[in-house]
């Protein structure tokens, strides 16, 4: 049996109840056996009331599989978390809080929104490795939609606004794209672009760019500039341009422009889907795995961090 279900029927057979979900989550959180979240000791007493509780034999700290994770304190049953993770991971363009609320029969929009926002946090692995090897780097922008604008764009002045972002794509020896990274940036200055490169590309890699004057001097990477006119950039940097164009099509077609306060989470979600495009069911496991590795987040924390970006 593979480590994750690959079809809807398999998913349904494998996770019919909370016990099966709990067992799966325990295996994701503690693949090498229990480790006390407080002291790291590896032996526990186990009892069920009604969820499984692990009591550390050394420091007597008690933890469920959800304690101290993204799922900490959630009143939703694990089956709902699993369905939400499955739907979010396997839909090619993602699923909105409204759709999730309807499909899972959740009582309130707020709890659907919270579930969605939390799972979106689990789309960024805090321990992910930076891109390496040959990496195409470029920057671009998407139209910006203000909070009060109608979703169809309307006549508002905000249509003029642009959200700037930088992107990078690994290219393998055969010229095919690997993983990507996307990040919003304040401007096209050397400072912003060097910071993007530093955070996302491993030292010793080669950054291939269009020769924009802000790129040279980026720390720790070999710079490979290709000075081109605007018409030819897609020839020199084909993959990063394809990624940008898919991202814009989605942003305009599905989301009708993006809001500034959600911009980075949108980029993170796009990156998560792209990097797992060859195996969407494995994205389901990734979401749950990462969810067990990141700290709890409350509604207010999520609202505040979305607002400040
Ligand atoms: Zn302990």
C-alpha cells in the first residue's frame, strides 16, 4: 500500500472514521515512533479518551497527535480535516472556503475559512530546501483588486494598481523545469531582488536573468545575464515566463485580480500546486505532514498576518 491514497475511492476506503485518520497522522508526525513534544523522550503510556493520548514516561507531558500542531484545539473532527486536505490538494486550481463549506456541510463560513487558511499555511514547508543548479529568475506584476472592488473589476481606479513579485524556476540538464519559488517584492531594486535570491536559491547556483541592472552582485550565486529586449525575454527565460503567464491567467480568470493582503498566500498556493504537479495525491500527504510540523494558529493570528502580508 502506498503512503497515501491515489484515488477518491482509495481515500474513502482508507479514512472512513476518526480512528483511521488519527493513526495516519500519528505515522506522519512520528515516523520513527513517539517523541515527547516537551522533552524528546521516546516512550509513552497510551490511552484513549476518546482520542488517543500519549503520556511521556519521563516528564508525564500529555499530548494527542494534534497537540502543538496546526490542528491544535480545532473542534472539527479529523475526518473533516482529511477531506479538506484531499480536496485542496487534488483540485488543480484549488478550492475556495465557500466551496469547502458547501461540500463538507460546515455550519459556518468562518470555520470553513479558518480551515482553508490553516491548510494554506501547510503549503509552505518550513524546512524546504532552496532551489539549486541552473535557475531562471525574473520579476513581473499582476493587477491588484482593492478590498471593496467588485470581483469583476468594475470601473475603480484600483485597476491601475500592480502587485509586484519575483519568481525563480529550476531547470534540469535536459532543459526541463523543476521546482519554483514566488515571492512578492516591494520594488525592482537590487536590494529586493538580491534578498529574493538569497532566500530562495542555494549558494553556488547559477541565476539566469534578462540582464536587468539590479541583478548583478547578488550574494553567493553565479550571475548569468542575457541582455534582451522585452520581446525576447520569453525566449531566454522560457520557464519562468510560462509560470508567470499561468499565474496571471489564473489570477485574472479564476480570482478576477488579487487582493494585496492575500497575495503571498496566493503565490504560496500556486507554488505548492506547481511543485507537486506530477503527483497531486502526494500533495495530500504533504499537507498533513507539514500540518503536524507547524505551530498552532488562531483566527486572529491568521487575519493579522494576512493583513500585514
Ligand atoms: Zn517528556
